[in-house]
């Protein structure tokens, strides 16, 4: 099989897994203020169908990012190329949603991960090597924060860096998503022995929310609200989360509270999609 045919097969498989992961995340309930099929959560400008429109609009560009990754090219060059694709993806997202930002963070995060996975498959390396590739791709990404005074329009993450020195998702990818690869994925695989589908995703979301420095929460509220979310989710997990009947009951109550308080853990939502995606990637390409 020639290179172009292999690249087409790999990038198609990866983009399909990415789409499955993105839709699985938005289909999860309770999701603690996020948009779901049951509720628009803490949002009054979007619903489940807005997210579906957005997901299908961006997935062709995720495929292009996977194509850029399936290459002998250096990690730095791949990152430069996928950033250009990402900008086009954002434009299509805004067209599909009529100006609503549904997946800007996801485009950035999934773009890096899907290109990194594709590069790793091309290089015929082990699953754990994906982390090294991601680190190499984005090794200068924190330099973005040094140029903020020259920018006219700042993203949510950039505004938070100026105010709180939050590095957000840039900090997480510069660390090779270490928290995901070396903690959450292990817990996720163990959870799969007890939970599946919706309950698995909702419980994993709780784990993420209990620890992630979620820039979406801080941007919409403040640091104190983030601390409250961490505490709430840890308490709920101690009661069993989605594993126990008591935990499920309290999860629904927390969902309603966060909707009422307009709390939306968007950063944790993006990471949930990445966890689902990487687990699917492992099972599809690396499981013996």
C-alpha cells in the first residue's frame, strides 16, 4: 500500500474517532452545567444541535490535521501547519453556529492530539511516545503569552493569563498532557470494568472537574468558584459518583445547581473528549 493510501486510511479512522469522542462528550448527562441532549446547561445561546452542527463542520479539518501529522516532517513544522488548518476550522465552526463559540478550545486541543497520534503511527512508535511528540510539537507554545501586549484581541485563555498567570490548556499540552496520559487514562480503563457509555463519561467528567484548573469556569466566574467545583466533585466522587445510586442522585442535584449558577466546566469537557479519543486510539491501533 502506498503512502497516500495509508495516510487516507489513518486520517479517516482518526477523524472518525475524534468525531465519536466529541459527540460522546456533548451527549453525556448529567454534565454539570454543560450542554447535553437533555438541557442547554448553563448556556442560553446554544443547545445540543448547535454542538452537532459544529462537530460536523470541524471534523473535515481534524482529518486534515491528521494528514499533516502522518509525515516525516518535524513536530515543529507539523504544529505550524495544523495551526493554519485550525484557523480555517474556526471559521467553519462560526459559520455553522452563526457566530457561537462551541469548539474553539476543542479545535486547538484535538488538533494537537490528532496530529500527534498520526505522527506517532507514522513513526511506528509505542502509545506512550505520543506524549513526547506532543511536547515536541508545542515546545514554544508558552511563548504565546510573551506577545500579549502586541495583540488587539485576546482569547479567554490569554485574558486569564494576564490576570491570574493561568497557563490553561497551553500549559497542559506543553507538559504533554501528563495528567491525562499518566493518571486519567489509567483510571478510565479501570472504570470501564464497572461502567460504560453515559455513566462512564459522566463519572470521568467528575474526576476531571475535581482537579482541572478549568479556565472556562474562572473566566465566567472566579477562582473561588473553581475551588468550590473541585470540592463539590471530590465530595460526590467520595460518595461513589456514577457508580452508586446515592452518587447518581446527588449528581443530578449538582447538575441543577450548576445550571442555576451558570457554571460550565468547558475545559474539563474538552479533556473528556480527549480521554475518550485516546482510549479509542489505544484500542484501535495499539491494543495487542
